[in-house]
């Protein structure tokens, strides 16, 4: 599967769904782990561009991201993976997303100090 790096420089991401462990098997409840044994989590993010267009994306990340709903975040090392699946003569396809980390975003403009005497 080919991964495509995502340029996040012109996007603002907000956590819209709390991190939850990604399941390998819905029936057994088996949780997905990466090759280092860390639990893989899914985090729901909204991605907004400068024109106001918003997309909702689920991003997989290894390790428990310390983010909460409503928080502006930065997905570090975000990549996209196109996928397709053939089941019973029907084809499904989509794009999956993975990041190295999802961290709280720093301030885009440093707050200025105001002297109040």
C-alpha cells in the first residue's frame, strides 16, 4: 500500500471525537497494536482550510494521544493510504489516515503582554 504525505501547513485541525482504541475484530474486541506493541488509537478530527471548507477524518496513531474534544491539534507526520476492498462482487474504496503523533497545537500568534498598572 502506498502512503502519501499530507501537507498540513494550510489546515486547522480540531479534535471532534475522543481517542479510542482501534479494534482488529469487532466480535472479539481485539485491540490493534503496532509493531512495537503500542495500542493504536483512532481520533476523529475536523480539518478546515482557509476557505472554510471542512472535512471530517479519522486518524490512526500509536500510543494514547493526550487530546480532548474541542482542542485544536496538530497531526505530526500525517499520511494518507488509498484502499479498496472487493466483497461479493462489490468494490468499496476510501482513504485511511495515520499520524506519528497528534499533539495539542501551539498558539499560531504569540499572545502579547499588556501592562496593567
